């Protein structure tokens, strides 16, 4: 199965990677002495094995469960030619094995890990890796599971898979005699869909537009299939599609490292007349093509490049020639294709052209006149903006002065009629202290350290109690534990007796009104307690 994912690590701070998985059942892998020696024993070569169905029961049966290729033959190998910067080989073994990477051989002892080999960061390019079994006896086995290829991203853009079904004859060109059979379980156990098959010297080709960085071919590997070839841009390689097990949707071919700025052509051919070749789909992995001429710095050209999407109306292919993302097509998908599969080209299934053009200049207008107009507009706008700002600041200052005068007038009026009991030893609190409710201090009789005045709580404005959050539980009032402080709600308060009128006290108060010098100098009497009244 195809696996596309970003790696958290990178070769350089600007180089990200994506992965492609190749299962052991892929004919793209080269096994020696052969890929499927079922009924011949593991000591003679590789034999496929599935976790659920086990070894082969009958030729042409599909396997069930996770697949492995197992061997106990010394020197049996599996190789993969790949383009990338890293490769991982997975499997299990209880014997020794060797890894050959670009001609360099390394020996490995048995391991309990399922990761048999990781190349680490190597130069980006084409490499050849080979895994070879080196058992010391027939009881030791090497089971190969899969290979994962890591490839650097182009401009850090994750490729998008564009799926082309084998029945899409608007994009695939078939030559020779082909049939379109269908059977249960093909291409998978969930979907039954026709495939293209031939036993003649037939071929199928596809034109790949710009933006492609990789391509893969998928089809059935089965008993009765044989050698086929794949030509990509003039480079041809051959592969063996024969296996006793039926593999409904095997990876027939994969190539990465394509130049996204060029068009490509891929051709699949049956070079074994009388033997079968089957095709399910072609998948292209694409990124958006960035036109470097579209961004030339801060200077704006009077004739910017056309930003349209041009679809080449070719007979069997679609060419994507601008930095526009691939569009989705639904009408050309068959019943087996997943919804929303990406196709290169427009929404039309026949290469209908669609375009959108943007222009940044007006005909007949020179660049110098545009710069002059812009300069005048900026100057006028700056003057108007400064005038508006000054007017706003003046209005704000005038409003604040009027508001402050009104507040001071109101506070002065209230303070003028405030009653202060004579002999209390407390100076009138300044209006500013009342307004702010802070910075009210008095001097302790024993030292000059400022301490908060007791009248701060009385003069501070009463704050509204903030309501408790909606989810807060009700607060249970504390229960009084001391009988001396507990007050019975049923006990009436004691009756108040009218105060006795003291004639001498009245005379004393009148005398204090006439001669207030005995009240203190008003500078350091703030801490003196008021005189006690006689009862």
C-alpha cells in the first residue's frame, strides 16, 4: 500500500522528507533466485507467507493477512533500485544477513528488532540496496516485510496523489488487444472493478503534465503473468509479474525524483506474448509548479506574466502548465474510485481549457505618471490626517478640562457644608482623596512611619460585590462556636435611654466655639483621640 507522510527530521533545516512504502509482494522488487518458490521449500529460495492464510494452498489463491517473503537459502536476496536520501528495510530474522548499498557490503548479526536496516542520510540520488540472507543452518530464516523510501520534498511541498483509473481512456492510450474483465476481490476485498488485461504484445501509455515528482503503476500479479517492461521518458526496465499467489493490486512500478517543470511520458508494455499483463491504475504524485518569473521583487511590471491555467487539449493526456493547484474531477471517476480523487486538469473530463488572467496596469498610463499621482495623494492624505488628529486632541483636552472643573466644583460645594465634630482631632480629607479613595495616611504617635488610615474604608467608594461564577456551589456561612459571640435572633435589643442634658457641657462647647486655640495646631494632632464625653 502507498504510504505518504512527512518526517519530523530533516537532512538540512530546509529539507523535509516524505515516505513511500513498497510491500514484499511488489514485482518492482528483484528477488533471487526467484520471488515465489511455493512448494519448493524455503531452503531453495523465497516463499510468500501470510499471517492468516499461511503458505500457498492452491495456485491463484489470494493471501490473507500481513505478507512476508521467507527464505533459509544462503545468498537469497531482494534488491530495490530507488531515488531518495534514505531507505528502511523491515522484517524479522534469527540468522545473520548482509546489506549491500551502492556496492558497499555490511554484515549484520541476528536482531530482535523488525528494522533490519536504515541507510541514514545519504546523498540524494539513485541508489541500489540489496538484502541477502546468510543463515548458518536450515533452521535460521530471514523474513522480509517491506521497504520504505524517503525522498526530499520539492520546495517543502507535500505531493498530492492524482489517481487515474484503468478505464479512463481520455488520459490513457491503449495499443493492441486488451480486455476488461472483472472478478470478486479485485482490486480489493471491498470493491469489485474491471481491470485492463492483455496476453498480446500490447501497451498502454500516458502523458504526464508539469508538477509531477513521482509516478506509480498498479495492477494484478498472478499465476500466468510474466515479464513486462516500463518506459519512462526513454528509460526502459523489465520486471517479473509472476507469482503463485494472486496479488489483486500490486505495485508494478515506482519512480520518484521527476522534474516537476517538465512533461513526462510513461508506457507499460507486455513483452511476453501468450502470458498476461493486468493494469488497475496509474497514480501521479504532484506539487504546485511555482513560476519564478511571477515574483520579481518590489517592482511591479506593467505587463505581469499571465497567471492562467492552461489545459492542453491533447487526445489522451492533460498538460498542467501554470502554478495553479490540481482540480478535482468527479464525472470521470468510476464506481470503484474513491470520492474526491484528484485528477490533473479541469473539472471537464475531456481537457476543457479554463483560465483566469490578472492585470496590474491600465493601458495608456505611464509608470512615472502613476508614481506622481501616488506622491500627491500621499501628501494630501498626510495633511488631512494631521489636521484631523489635532482637532481631535483639542476637543479631547477641552472636554477633560470642563469635566475636571465640574467635578471640583461639585466636591467643593459638598465639602463646604460638611460637618466636622469639634475636638475630633481629624482634619478634613482633601477632595482628591475622596475621588481616588487611596493614599490616605496618618502618622503614628510613636513614630513617623505612614500607616493606612482607619477612615480609608469609610471614605472609599462602596464596591459592588462581584457575583459568584455560575458553577460555584452555594457558600455555607460559618457557624459560631463561641457562646459569647453568638447572638440570639429572638432577644430584643436593650431599650435606649434618653441622654442627660448637661448644662456645664453646653457652656464648655460654647466656650470652645469662641476660643478654638485649645484644639491643637492641626499639624501633628491627627493621631490624638477625640475627648471623651461625660455621661
